[in-house]
């Protein structure tokens, strides 16, 4: 028996280990965001094909106190315990692994998750200190499955293992559907679908753009690997008909990287009369009115865009393709025409950001008239070129991983301190609420404190109208 665990989160927080390329992200507990790490369920499905019994515990949707988890371990008697770790709460995950090891030293405990591919010597020493013998950042690869099989002393044929090489198109297509049936999957929630259950699908991975700050590229690589349209249609049908879930979140970093494939997926959904609602994330430059219409007809009701910034110097130095603003506005218009909501992601705190560049980005973001707008802070994720550059410059101010949530500034820029970035981030979110006429939660003192910046926002906003 293999026991795979999505471990508990620190008090007051809830983790999404599937975001940021699998490095993970933290939210406040009140957000009620419960997104499963899809790799755990893919791994369970692959192991099941090797006739290995698997049990999954997901603390996002299940609660176990110490006595209950001890009792469960004695009942299940797993030969191997796999614990899915995340970057912001790695230390907390380690403590949980150590707790399991103390129950019985006979348990083989394996830490896994993309962050372990990038850990430094300090974290390696922590792992050794807690007596954890096995760890790997190579989850959902043939090397990971081979490690599990070796730890279980199971003989296998290499060609059978090669079948599931997720770094090739053929192998990625061969990975079986996630084993959602091993948990109470209807408990997963994300705000997009209000209070209705949903499940995620990873239909493609990787990105050719190679932005220096992007953790998805660091983890998934610089090339697109797509599952076939037929495979995705079958997976949607499995979720819709067999599991009874009508809401789907595509976890691809660039869902429409192949328009023809997306068109086929939409045609399949329509032809099979599957009444689903779905959300995806993609880049503006890959869209046109025809595919937006088809996506809407197939049930897409929201598209998330990583627009990032209007600071051209920051985008060029980050190897990020500059978005054509006229094209962006046209795509937003098409989405509104076909009743698809638009959600724009923006980042504050690029090394090239100064006060006026950030204010300009805020003003232009508001002027886009997106349905939803989010400002977060630039995070130097391990494995990205940005991380090494920021580290070499000495710009990393915050050392505690738990604050690497993207909702708190952890680095300074060439021109801005942490406190200045924090003020600009507060102003950005205040400006969104001000536009939506939701300023009641803010105290008058806060508004007075930010009035100088607010006047600048108005100035830049008026300037962008010209």
C-alpha cells in the first residue's frame, strides 16, 4: 500500500500546491480556495496500472487530528508514505513528515514536489536533520515512478515505464485520468464556480516564451507538450458523466497555445452535448473572435490573462512579449460580446519598476475595463533566472518562505523599497475597489493617506484615455 498525502497547512492559511508550476501558493483560510494538487492523483492512477494499491489523504478536504492519523497509519500499514510539499510551507511540511517518522521509524517517507528540484544546502540539511531519507523534485516523470517502484522492491519492465514519460507528447497522452475517486472530490472549491464543486484538468504544459520570472517554465520546460484533443474530450466526459462534476478548471499555463487543438476540444464538448462550465488561462496574442465564440459555445465563461505590466523595460528584460494594447482591448470586447468574463493578472515590483511605472500600470489596467483585476507582487521563485539575479543583487529582503505568497512584497526594486511597494500594492487594490464603488471597508484615514497617490492615478488614467 502506498499512502499519498497532501499535508495540513499552517493555522490561518490554505495552500494551493498546484499553482506556480507546482511550487505552490498560500491564501488566507477565509478564502476557502480548495484546489487539489493534480499530480498526486495522476501518480495514484499510474501506480494503480502497476497493480499497486494506493490511498490518498488530502487535508484540504479532510481533517485528521494526531490520534486519528496515528490510528489510520496502523490500520493501513503503508509500505511507503509520499508527502506533497510546497515552497512557501516547506518547513511546515517537513515538521509533518518528521511527526509521521516518529510514529514508526519503519515507515519509508518520500517527500515530493517540484520545489525539491531547486532546494539549497540549508533545506537539504533540514531534511537530513528530520531523518527523511527520500526526496525528489521529479514528480510525474518516469524517474519518480521508478523511484517509487524501487522503494517498494517491485520489478518492472523499462519499456512499460517509458510509456508514461510525461516529458514527451506520447507519454503525456498515456498518463491515465487522475484517481479522483480516492477522495471526496466534490468538496473541492474555487471562487470562479461560486459554491459548486469543480475538478482541474492539465491538458498541456510548458511554454516557449521563457519569461525570467515564470515558475511554470522553470518546472515544466520551454516547449509545449499537449495532450490530444481526443484525450481531453474523453477526460471531460469522464468527469462530467461518471463523476457528475459540471465545472472544470484547465490548469495549463497557456491553454490556447494550439488553436486547432482548442477548436477540436470545443467541437467535441458541443457534439457530446456536455453542459459544462469551464475556465482557462492563456495569452492574448493567441486569441481571435472565432475561437472566443467557439469557446463560449462550448461552455467557457471566464478567461484569465497574465498581462503582468505596462512597464516595457521590465517586460523586455524579463523576456516577456509586450502585449499590444489595442489587440488586448479588442479581445476583451470579444469576450464581453460572447459573455465570457475576463480576469487580468498584474505584477508589481519588477526590478525596473519605479513609482511612476507602477502608477502607469495601475491606471492602464483599470482603463482596460476587465471584469476582474488582480495585482500581486513579484516573487523570485527558485529555479527561475529572476531568482539568481535578485539574489546576486541583494534585493531579497524577506527570508521566511511563508511570506512568499505574492500578496506581500519580499524584494525591493532598483528604485523602490519594500514599504513603498507595499503602499503601491495597497493603492492598486484600493483603486480597483474605488472603481467598483466598494470602498466602504476602508477607513477614512487610509483614503487620506493615499489621496496623493490617488490623484496621480487619476492623472495617469486620464492620460491613457488620449
